[in-house]
C-alpha cells in the first residue's frame, strides 16, 4: 500500500538521515496489507527498534508481520511517525465509530510505546466525544482501554476521571449498575467508577443539605419578619390607645 503523506505534514529532517535509511515492509492485519516505512522512522518506537536490531529475523528480511493490528487505523500511526500528528481521524461523526477508532489508536500507542501519540489521541477524544450524549459509549471505550493497558497508564485514565462524574450524572442507576456488573471488582476501572459514584453521591447530598439550610434560614427570616410585623402592630395599638387623636397612627 502506498501511503501518501503531504510534504507539508512531514516533520522536517534537517540531517536527511531518516529518508536515507533502509526501507522496511510492514505486513499489517489478517490480509497482510503492506506499508513501506523508513527504518529510522520506525526507530521512534522502542518496539519497532527491537525488530530492526541485528538479532532479529525481521532485520534480515526487512519485513515485520503485524497480523493482529487493524490496517485501516495503522496507516494513521505511520502518518504520525512521519508527521508527529495524524489527521482525518476519526473518519465519521458517529460517536460509537469515533470511540472505536480513537480507542484503537490509543491502544496502538500503548502497544508500540509511543507516549506522545497517546496524548495526542486523548486530546482528539476531548474534542470528539461529549459526556452528556455519549456517556454509555465512553464507558464501553473505557472498559476496552482499561482492559488492555497496565494499571500504571495515566494519559487516558486522567482524561476519563475528569469526565467520569459528568458521565455518571447523565446515566440512570440502571445503566451504572449494568456497567458495574460487566467490570471485574478488582479492576482499576471498577475502583474508579465506584469512587466517582461515591463522590457524586456526596456532592448531591451536600447540595441538598445546602438547599435545606437555605430553606431553614428562609423560614427563620419569615418567622422573624412575622414577629416584627406583630410587634409593630402591638406598639402602634399601644400608642394609639394612649393617644387616640394622633394623626400619625391614623
């Protein structure tokens, strides 16, 4: 497959060493779609760097087989290696497809140890997904990513924790219960959802307590006002009884 990347999007190579290095062929997906990539470009990934070392068969064959990767999304990873970014992904406005594509890209970043790619993908997620309307889709994507990254992974987890309370706000109790049933209790995702749920309940309780306190103060003020009104009338009556001809009382 000829992957064409516009020259304006390719990161400048002042030394010229990247484009003078040998070419490797990447056979991606079950149908072995072919990508031609410069060896020096592949070295950005510690995983590919190992494949390109002298001790491995791939170095001799100039070919790396990646049958488990999605070739459609993998092309954007190659784009990233050359341009330090990738464009036109997600390729649709369908939230479920966006979550699948960007989730796959994040997992490719994890698989090939490309931390910057993961951070770029999280930033694209922030712009593509909306917690209010895509809450269930976000949970499904989170479960997929949590299941395939180590507990020490921070990039996606920080993002998900930041939107988790809002997502929970827009889901019914039945939805949250269904999500929790599908997550192993020892899983970090279960812990994050559980703690976020507790924080949300505490916040709602505090908000209700503040409303109750406000209502109590309003009731006290009303009672005080009524009391003052009564006191005013009693004083006026007492004054009028002593001074029945007072024009002010009339």
